[in-house]
């Protein structure tokens, strides 16, 4: 049973104020109904980069001091390898938790965190920010309406110049965004049918990856992620029997374009002999997409779930699904026959389990 708080200002603590944590710090300070009262951050450099007006009364590097400071909820924006231990400690202190993606580095840890939150009646939200994006919500309504027709295939491209991570490859860093979007839009889990990657800089971590998926009774999908591209690209293409929708997250004012284009095949006298394809091309529609910062929407939903117990589209179970797809994709990328290289640490859920799955040496 979820613990519901009476309406009052919620005291929120933030763990980590690096690149993404600093965005959380800004958003939480801008939201009504909550107050940032504690920050846990070991890096002095990260702390002094924050606006003084955003810094809370308590700034500490000691996590136990942080958790004992009277906060109601914790936002965790730290490297993936730290998520399990930080989340479990917060839950043991009866704190509601929002943890950044990827939720966990393996499904066993993800399940343990979900069970711990449920046993204590606490909210657990995973930072799949794009499912709170107005453009993604529009896409979901568009697909469900049938306007595109039956989806034939999906292509996603999420490309950057960096930032290389020391502990995860490009798959675990960038692909959670696109995987979470596809799961949200299609409401199904895919099967991984292939993958390729390359390590150009760090021989142990792929900086470029391609993953092929197929959804049950649905479309084929291809995910392309890279840290080595000179331009920032955030594009998802949904090709249907009737129309095609393109979501370009960096195209301000034109994030979604709907192309009324399709190809039909005609036959001769009802036989299977194809006479000629018909190329149907009509208008391009650019729908209005409402305002709303996805990260702010996400944090607002987190606070609402604490107060009222309302469901969120990126709870622990959805985070688990993304981790499950990532694990399958990793096996496809690095070879199913290879055993994962792991760092072993004591576990709260029995025995000694992987803290983080490290990529194998790339195949020649």
C-alpha cells in the first residue's frame, strides 16, 4: 500500500549535482509545493558551479547525514553503478525515490528495488524524461488513433559528439531514452534480433551501436546511438501504411512532421502479379505541440505520486522493462557466448551479485 502524504511542502534531497543533477536542482527550486533542503555531493567543483540561490541549507558528502536530515524524498542523479546501493539505502530510510536512467545495471537489482519500495509503500520513479514530453504524448495519441495506419517500421537516431562515460557504453547511456519512448508508445516489449557496435576510442566500451528489435504483432525497429557524431541528432521516424511521422527533438517549432505519403501495390485481375506500385504523396502537416519542460513535468508527477498515490508512466516496473531490453541488446552486441565481466560487491538481496555489467572486449 502506497504511503500518501497530506498536502504540505515536501522536503526533497538531491544526490549529485553534475551535468544532469544541476538540471534537477534548478527544476526542483522552480516548482511549487516542494523545497530542496539537502544536497549530497562529494565534489566541491560541482557545488560551487551551482547558483547560490539554489543551494539548500544542508550540503554534505555524507549520505547517512543527508538521509537523516528530515527529507521526504530523494532525487538520485549519479552514475549508474551507484544506483542500487543509493536507492536501497534511501528506501530503508523510508524516502520516496526518483532515480535517473538507467534504473539499474541488471534486472536482479531492479527487481530488488521495486520490491523494497512496494513493501514500504513508497513511490519509485525512474528518470525516463521523454515519456513526459508533450511531443511524445502527441505521438502516442497519433499512433493509437490509427492515422498512420499499421506501423511498418521505426528508426531512431540519438547521436552526440561525446560525452564518453567511464563505466557504461553508448548503449546504456543513450539507448534508454529511445527504448523507453518505444515501450511507452507501443505498450509492448520487443525481441532483440540483432546488434552491432564498435569501439574506436576505448577498447572496452562501444561508442557506436546499432540494435534491431521486433515488437510482437508489430513493427520492426532500429536504434542507432553514437558518441562520435559531429552534430547532435535526436530523431525518431515512424513509418505506417498510410502516413509517416518524424519526431525531431532539436527542430524547435517543428518537432513533429506528418508526411501523407504511402506506396500501394496494384495487382492484375486479382492475381498476385504486381502491375505497378502507386506512389501517393500529399501534404506535410506540422502539428502544434504544447509547451512543457519534460523534466519539470516528470518532477511534478513524482511529487503528485507522493501526495496522492497517482500512477506515473515511468515507475520501477517500466524501468525494469528498459533494463531487460538493454541486457538483451548488450548480449546481441557483444556476443551471446561471452560471459559478462563484473565487479562483485555485497548485495542486499542475497549472496554476491554484479554491481555493474561491464562490456566484453569487442569482437575483432
